[in-house]
C-alpha cells in the first residue's frame, strides 16, 4: 500500500486557501480514480482505492497543519508503512505558481506540516512540492498562504491538479522523474508576476495616470527652437509665424 497525504487545514473557511493545495490535489486523485467516499479515521479523512495496479490510501489530516504528523504517524504504525511508502503533497512558497518539485527527504523549509510529520516518521518520505509563489516579503507570508486562490489562478491550478491526478500512478510507482516530466508545462505560468502573485502596490507618483511614453516626453529636455537662419524661416512658414 502507498499512502498519499495532502496537507491543509480542515473547515470550510480554509477550503480555498493556498495552504490547502494538498487537500485539493488529493480530492482530485480520489475523483479521477473512483475512490471510495472519504471517512473519518486516524484523525483524518481517508479514502481507499486503486491507482493503476497499486493499492492507495489517501489522507487529509484533520488536526490542523502544525499537527499533521499525528495523523500520518497513526496510519504508518497501523499499516506498518515505511517512510518510502508515504508521499506528502504540500504548498511551496519558494516555487513559482504551478511549478512542481518532487524529492525524498531534505529540509522542511519552515513548513509546519512537514515539521510535524518529520517528528513522527523521520525525513525520508516523498515530498511533492506544489508552488504557490512568494508574496515578496516575509511579513506577508502568513496572509498569503492563509488566503484564497484568486480566480486568475485557475489558469494554472486546474491543469496542474488534472495532470497530477492523471499521472498519480507514477508517484505510487516511485517514479519521481517521470512524474515531474509529465507535470512540466502542464499548466501555463500566470500572466501576472510569476513569483509574486500578490505584489505590493506600486509607489504613487505625480505622473499617475499618464502613459510611460508621455512621462518620458515630459522628462526629456526640449530642444530650443532656432530663432535665425534657414530653419527658423521654414518654421515660421509652417506655423504661420504663430510662435
């Protein structure tokens, strides 16, 4: 059996948050592969089914993010799973929206869900990192992860979740490289700033509302109009001597 854990926070008020992208991914895997309805067990919502020829248990911890390991530890102990049998899907601030990285072990990057899981089963589980972008400043991180995806995010989020569900068999088979190849380019990068989905507002200026071209023209020194010579005569003719 392979355990796929999607990280997030329980409750309708968190359902659309960036921090809950793991829940969204697991829900799509369950839908795509015809899993049984989720039920409550092991401090989680769990569902069993098949992905290809492999038996899979899906889990969405209901303990809130910073205690995700409580659920994962219970399931691992009950089914006698090793860390290599467990894949965890989670949000990643340090990846641009729609980008994916998959690796076994490594650091947790300050992610509370990963920290909790590491404390229960060690570090050598598979991490499926789904990029949500960084807000640009550490003081804005909390609000960024705990806020809803924008409507415009659907252009990369939906294709990414579709591709991940379609190719979940590669995750179960331990083919991380193959899965990343399938996911690469599965969703277009968002049209707005790639790594800063919620950019800080631009500083106000006295040129607000003026085009860049007009601003450039106003900031460029004007060439003096000649007062004598052939050019001056031509200008007087063209302008009707209205200077």
